[in-house]
C-alpha cells in the first residue's frame, strides 16, 4: 500500500472514502453514549450530524458508520470509525481505528482512501493533549499497513482486495508541528513494514520456509537495507561447540541455520560514539516446525507449530526497521533456526548435551527444544560482544495458560533493561506482562546428573522454569526474555486485524533498541 501525507481540510479532499474517528465523551457509569467526532472541520461534522443524531452509532472501538455521498464533502464516502471512550483514548485505539478503516474499505473494492488525523472535537478540550501529532500520524500508518494484510497468498481463487493508496490528511498547521507529524508518518511506515515482513515469514508453511530458506530471506532483506548478514549451518555449530542447538537440529533432514545480522551505526560527521556504547543482541527462536521430536506432540493442532519461528521472524523484522531508522547503537541479530523432528538421528530424553557455554544439560523432554537453541544463541551473542540481550520465542504452552492471548510473557534479570522495555511498550502499544525469574525458582531446573535440565521437574510454572533455564546463559548480562507463544498467532478475526500471524514484539524490540541510541 502506498502512503502519503497531506496538509489540508479533509472536507476538500476528493477520495473514494474518507475516514474520521469518533469517541464517546459521556461520563458517568450508566450515561448514554455521547458521540464526538475527532475533527475540527465543520463540513465533516455537518455531513455526519444527521446520521449521528439517531444515536445508533455509539463510537465503540471498531464500530463503523458508512455514509455515501456525504453533503458538503468532496469524498464519495465518509466512514466514521469508533475509538471507544474518550477518557481511555490512547494511540493504541487510533492504531486499531486506522486498521478498522482500511479493513472496512477492502470488501467494498475501494482501492484508494484517506484517513483524517484526529483532532480535538472542541479546541478547548484536552483529550488529545497527551497524544502528540508524531504519535498520531505514526499510529495511523502502523494500524493501516498492519490492518491491510490478509493471508490468502496460497489461495488460487485469491482476488486482489487490497487498498493500494492511503492518504493521511492533517489540517494545515505550523511548520514545527508539520515536521513532527511527518516524522511520525515516516517512522510508522518503516515499523509497520518491518512488522508485516515478520508476519509474512510466520505465515509461510514449513515445507516452504525451512531453516535454509529463512536464512536466504534474511540475507535478501539484509542486502536490501544494507545490513551485514552471515548464514552458517551444521559445520559452524560444531566448530563453535553449540551442542544444545546442534542436538535439536540433528533429527531433521533439513540442515539448521545460524543467522547473524549486524547493524553498525554510522556516527554523524564529526561525532564519535562513546566507548561504552552498548552492543545490543537480539536472539530469536527459529524452529520452522516443532513436532516435539521423540517426545512427540499430539496430532491435534500440530499444524500450528509452523509458527514456532515467530521469535526469529520478530528479530529479522526488527533488524530491518533498525537498518532504516538508524539508531546510534550497534545491534547484532542472531537467529537459531532448525526443525525439531523425530528420527533415527534425533536427540532423545535422557541425553546429556554440552552447550557452547560449557554447561551440561540433561534432556527430559525433546519438546523443550526452544530453550536449547536459545541457550547457544544467547551465549554466542555474548562472545560477539553483546552487552545487552533480548530474546523472543514461542517458548511455552504454560505461558499461554498463565496469560492467555492478550499479554505475552516478559522476564528480565535487570531492572534497568526492564524499565527501558516498559518505556518501549508505552510507545509500541504491545502488551507484555512481567513474570518472575528470581533465584527462588532455581531448583526447578536442577538435574541429578548434569548442571541443569531442560524442563522443570514439575509442570507448574512452566514459563518460569523455561526462563530460569535461559537466565543461566544470559548470566550477568542484562537480559529480557519475551515468551510470545500466546500472542504470535491471532486466533480471531478482529475489525482491525486479520486472523493469523500478528508480528508481535517487532515494534517493542525496535523501540527498546532505540532507547540505547547514543
Ligand atoms: N513450541 C512450543 C511452545 C508453544 C506452545 C508455542 C503453544 C506455541 C503454542 C515449545 O517448544 C514446547 O513444546 N514447549 C513445551 C515445553 C514442555 C515440554 C516443558 C510445552 O510448552 O508444552
Ligand atoms: Zn517444543
Ligand atoms: Zn517449540
């Protein structure tokens, strides 16, 4: 979808469909909804007024009111999109509203549309005061680009229902505000494209997206955006002593891929980066299919395990955005990709593995393979000089039991990295909930015969014992672990988002990295 930003009164814009947002400004618990349009254009307000008067449209989040040939407007259609209560309005609702607007155009065969940047419905009102123009334009572009995609790539009866062109229309404002809106607009484009890049990878079936193919796609992407990319396989794993990653990979006919993407910041002319500038390591779980291995999973729902590389996809997507946004910090993206298969060469319960760090691991369950590949990925990142680490993985079903599909799991061994991640979440709008990984849980991974074991002794707190395992490999390096098992696949069609891969974590990781920019 092409996107452009213009500054003019939306009433004068000739477009097949103009979208404006509305909120419910009623206060009091049982008060009837009172709808207000987020526009200062009298012509837009007047065009919608007769339809709003009936009270049928309540401006709930994702609700739409479509008007044809709106009087006094150059647009052929006006769609009013609800963002919910004015009191709780945040950029997240704006993002969802933009997705809703675009998704309402698609089935109508509308190829071009415009979305009006929300403005306060009364100039003396303060509801939008905390939402700067930069965040508003960014959210609109993010919501629209992410909402636009549908996953019909493999359908022969596929029809082009995409919206080809989106215009974001903001009122004439002073130059500095204009610049802010423009910056947000550009950022939104980069970040949403990166998120969609990750989603497209996750959508691929495992017969297409093997570890080798994932490596190729990462390479192509890196070439396009000017990142260094190295893709290694079995030999390198053996050379580095990655006994945990290699054990998982060896049961499959498909060779593993160790993908290393490097972003080197170029300091502005005359500036040098301070010596103690952090080096950020992004480590992704890239299991392109997880059968469970010898501890095989039940057939029911196993097809979903093609998305067991969503952590890897998030890191590849994040690297793409980082290359384009150019923060002043070095970033290394590491993807540990393999298939987890049962075979005559597969690793088995009871095996003892030696990780790259030297730690020995007793395997209790071959289905707990994600933590094994990440163990070597995290350690490798440290040997490459990373001073701060983050990993993302569809790691445990237990995390889905604990948090459902709204919040993903978040663990951290350091308060400062956690605080920075919280700040990043506030910008990204993604939801993560912190769970503990303190020493109290250390016994959950204690083994009789090796340094640690790969599953908790009991099934309780499974997301925590997985995090405890990873913590062993992060060591003293400040580290964040994201368990995205419940949020990487959107199970239900939403007005603003298709069913399928969500692209979770791309936005937060990019934002977190930017907090380290010198
Ligand atoms: N890939 C799965 C986790 C998963 C579950 C992802 C549901 C997405 C949705 C992971 O490799 C796994 O199988 N974990 C086991 C660990 C157990 C054997 C300790 C699990 O969660 O059951
Ligand atoms: Zn598994
Ligand atoms: Zn897995």
